[in-house]
C-alpha cells in the first residue's frame, strides 16, 4: 500500500494544485522527476520503476507551488464566439453569428475571411470547429497530394484527428491496408508554412519509417529548413490546443 491508501499503477492520475498529475513508469529514468505536458495541460510524474511510483506521487505533492507556477504559464482557453478573430492557415478569419448553417466565407478584396454559424455558446463553438475541421481536411488533402507528387509516391488516404500527443501520423501501405496519413485539425490555426511542414514530414515517412538523415533530406527537399517550424510548434502548440477547450 502507498501513502495514498492504495497501490499506485502506471497511468494513474492525481490532482495537485488544481492540475492533473499523471504517474508514469519509465525504465530508463534514473530518478523521480516532474515535467509539464503543455499539450495535455497536465504534469507528468515519472518514476524509474513501479515500486517507486509512490515516491513520484509524494514528490508531486511536495512540489505543489512549482506545479501551480507551471500552470500559470499556460495560455488561457481561447473563446470561440461571435466577434473573435482567429487565424486560419495564417490568414485572419472573423467569427460571426448567423441564422444559417455554418460555413466559411473566403476573403474578398479588403474584407477578411469569416466563418458564420448559428447557435450560442457551445453550439456556436462546435459549429465553428466543424467548419475549421472541413477546411483542414481540404488543405491537407491538397498539400499531401502535392508533396506525394514530388516524392513520387502514391497518395494515401487523408483524415483529420484531434490527438493531443502528435500533430500527424503516417501508416505506410501494407498488403491489404493502403497507406494513411492523419493530421490534427488544430494545425489549421497555425501559419500555413508550419502546417505544410507537418504535411511534408508525414509524406516523407511514406519513404522512410524513421527520423534518420535520408528522412530529413526528403523533408528539406520539400519545405527547406524545418527547424523554425518545429520551434514554432514547441512554443505555440499549447495555444492551439487551448482553442475551444
């Protein structure tokens, strides 16, 4: 038994200083440690073994002030309401109320793009998100086709997801299973160049199932220096995940 009244398991969750603390066993870890997962907005308490999970949990309790400080650094949830201006693949897009089904109106002349949707509160927000997801699927389907054409590989199926742990995933083709790429719809809120880097990254995995030199050579051939885009995602990823939360 632990000091928390029961045996702790890998993946258990606690609450400390208003934050979710997830316990994790990592056999390669040398010591108990804490880190902030900005995407999931939770604290990871890592222990080298299952036996030391109670120590990791106690360490998290002792570091409540540190946890509170890290939470304060996270961006607030971004409102999805009429009058808010978001960015859609790097371009401003105003959210407006309407009595008609939700849709995206492209920019015309000096007028920026806008998304109109009906409903209030969560109903309005969900309608807007559905439009953003549709636009994400459209753009990523186009960019995947473009990059696959340059790489000389067959176009995989393209779908949209809302994973918190990754921006994209690639499943190369296998007998009876065609290749498939999935993208986080939240990348639609990033600059176009950043989203396009993720598309190039996943397409390069159709040729190289690793992150070795040949893989990065394919990525660079498609989008140039990828480091600024990776840095942008590290710095701003939490803000994208705060949208609509």
